[in-house]
């Protein structure tokens, strides 16, 4: 069971994700930068006036920038009035949800072409203010009001996982090491150093020499943020935007000879408050969204050759690889330790560095993952290319799994 009308990505673009280099830019400017790159990526040319709608994923520009009504603002700056412009907010899954809605608008026959993107400008606030802003996606009655923010929420998930599966923090460190190795190969990534190079740089300032990555990650230079999570288990504050151009398959040939087809998609929701869930070691919404995406696509987890999953914290990547059916429950961390999810492993996970090292401007993340699949499945990912990849998956989580969007893609 597929879409009633096939939908493909014909162009994709994104800014570099960073916490400093975009200080003089607004969110709308970042979105336009990404959208212009997406248009340039369309092989046979694209005019924004061809689009029938705009879908913008954004979490809370009101708090981060003091600007609401962001979809209308961006439509104006793209010069595409009077087409309809929609802003979608599903916490960190905002642009993953926007992608699903954009695809549905084409599949329904309402339009042939849409622009889908996401943006977040976070760096104008300090770390404490960003933490408070992000906490708006948690439960205000049962979590944030008693100081339970996302580092502590995911720390609770990690602790539950360690206890249930008799594992430890070193499996989380394996995810950190892998994703920082990948980010060095991705010029769009916020971080451009692997963990060993980071250890050397930070060690020089304190007159210390670290023998290996794990020694550094166990040191006081990687402090506890919320036990058992340490600093390098957490994604950074980032600014950035990403955009894709979706076209109906029956018109995609006008724009490219190598589309990236949306084979299946799913979305599901769950309780916001973690205490209401029977098991902290899985995201039920992720399992359901993936089941729906697999069913629609006709593929199974064994068909996936590359995946971008939502690793806002290292434990999130481990849980995701199990929820998506890549590894049995309790084996996700071990698989990372064994190198099975490395760039040259049996199933590369987050070859672009993931949220952990590429960065996480929350409203942009889902479409940034789709950008990565567009590049990977067309063989254009450069130094972090997964050789021979033709089928890929994207997994975008809102908050602690209250909203999850999943898409399966195939090279056209």
C-alpha cells in the first residue's frame, strides 16, 4: 500500500548548522539560504512560483526570536505569495511532520509541487534560556514544573535502559565517538573535530594528555549533565535551516532524472509525560510510525541500507535502532560498540554526524535528515557517502517521543 499518487524529492538544500556563524542572520534569512540551495539542486531548474504550497517546520520562533506567524514571513521572503503557507509545530519533529503533510498534499491531488522546510534560530538565548524554551515541549504540569527538563528525561531513559538490559554508559560513548568521526566528513556539520582531536585540543589547555577517546570521555572535561548523561552525550544548541522540493512522480521528470522517492511514511503520538508510559526503554510512537512506514513502502528493516535517526542524546540513537527493528531489544548499544552502525558497518546510522555532532536546530532537523537521504541515495554525500545505498530511512522524534515521524526513501 503506497501513496495514492507518488511523491519524490527533486531538490534539497541546507545551511551549515552552527551556534556562532549565523549570529547576524534571522531565521527567515536562514530558510531562504536553504531554499535557494534546494532550488539550485534541481537538475533541470526550478522556479519558486511553480510551488503550490509551503510547509514550514518550526518549534518556537516566538521564544527564540520574538517572531510568530513564521510561515507567512518566509513565504513573503521567498516571494511566493499568495500560495498557502503552513507552519507545523511538533516540537523537534516539526519538519518531519511538515514533510509528511507536504507529501500528503501532493498525493491528494491538491498540488503538484510543494516546498517543505524547517528552521530554528536558537543562539540568541543563553544555555539556560534554551533549556527552558525546549522544556515547553515537555509536560508543564508533571515535568517542567518540578525541574524535569530534557537532559533529565533522557537520563531517566538511559538509567532504565541500563537496568533492564544490564548495560552501561560506555555504550553511549560508542555513539558519541562514531558520530563525531562522521561529522568531520560533513562540511555542513556544526562540529568538525572527532573526539580524539577534541581531547587533544581541550587537554592542551589544561596540560593533560589523553591516551584514547574513552579516557577523555570519562574525565572531568566531559562533566555529568544529568546522571548518567555527560556533556558529550548531549546535542548542541544550533542555528540552521533545511529545505526540500517535493514533486508528484508524474511531473518529477520535468525537474530531475534522479528523484528520491518517498516510498512510505508514518507518524504517531504518545503521552507527553514520561511517567505515564509503561516502559522507558522504547518509544511506542516510533515503533508505530515505523510499522506504518514499512507497510506503506513494502520494505522491512532488512531493506534499509542507511538511516538518519534522532540522536538528541546518545541513548536516543540506541533506542531508535531497536524501535526501528534494526537490532533486537537491548542490542542497540552493543551494535554501536561493535562498529555495526559505523560508516563502513553493516548499517550506517547517522553518517552525517547526527544531531549529536551535525547539530540540532530543532525545527530544521527532520528536513535536514531528508536532505541527507537525498544526497546519500543520489551518491552525492561526498566523504561520508554510504557506498551503494539505494534505500534509506529517516526517524524524527518530537520531545521524548510524544510525536514521531518516519519516512522510507528509495533512489528513483
